[in-house]
C-alpha cells in the first residue's frame, strides 16, 4: 500500500471513530436521557441510567481526541495540494476542540448536583433538578457554538479534496455545501429558535457529505496515487 493511500485510510479511521463517539454521545445518549422542558423527568432518567450518562461524556471526550488526530492525518494528506488551506483546516479543527471540551463541564455538572453531597442540602430537590436542567441546556447551546467551527472546517477540507486530483470532486463540493448547512443551523438556533426545521435540508447535506467522505477515505483511499501533487504550492 502506497503512503498516500495509507494516510487517507488512517484519516478515515480517525474520522469514523470521531463520528461513532460523537454520535453515541450527542444523539443516542441525549435522546435516551434528555426530556426537553421537563427537569424532573430528565433527572429521573439520568439517575436511573447514570452509567450511560457518564459513558456519553467519556465517548464525547474520545471523539474530540480523535478529531485532533484526524486533523493531523488530513494535513499530511493535503499539505502538498495547498499548504495554506491545509493549515486553515487544521486551525479551525483545533479551535473547536477546547470549546467542545470545556462545554463538557456543563454536561458533567448535573452529576455533581445530584450526588447528594452535604453542601447541596441548602437546595430543595426541585431546585437541584432545575439547576441540572439549566446546565444541560447550557451544554446544548455550547454544542452549537462549537458547531460553527465544525461547519467552517469543512470548507477548506472540501476545497482541498476538490483541488487534489486524487479525491472525489463531487465530495469536495458536497463538503463545501455542508459547511453552510452547519452554519445555517447555528444561525437559526441563535436567531430564529422557533424555526429549527429551516436548517434541516442543510444538515442533511452536511451529514451526507461527511458520511460519504468517511467511506471514501476508508474504502477508496485515493483515486490514483500517481496524480497526487508532490510539491506544495
């Protein structure tokens, strides 16, 4: 296996790991335990499935670590295509990781609030439930702040894929469109919170682009290693 194809498949592995970990935490665990607008029901579910809740946090952390390794692998893959765009891609990825990781503190706070620690006796159970829900909602808003960067990095990634000559141009276009899909969802959430459905088509395009890119990197790797650019611009 040539070095370029190996690098592509390593990138695909990290991309897949990130997707599995983030999907498990943000979609599966969230849907099982979070009840919108109902603090008592949400707290009850968390207490009944605390191991699952904690596992979701751990998977989220692992997903962010995988994101950093993905950035390194993609930089190695594309630095000879356009070094400036490859650097921009890495910068946008790296900028998102501390935002997402710090936001996990909000995700963890409910465990502290529901721990029955002595100093929490100053609060009534209903107050603790409400506080736990506030931090979970803060975690969700922090997720959308990080999503700005999760969208932005797709544009240089798509552009590099389009320009490379050894990746799919169609996927490159889809990734650049996916960038605006994520940005659109963030803007809708913060500016028009009652109209989230407006962003659904853009999110569908972004999801299709990312899933297709993972499969391409893992299965295809590169079209023809001989077409790769060997010198940086």
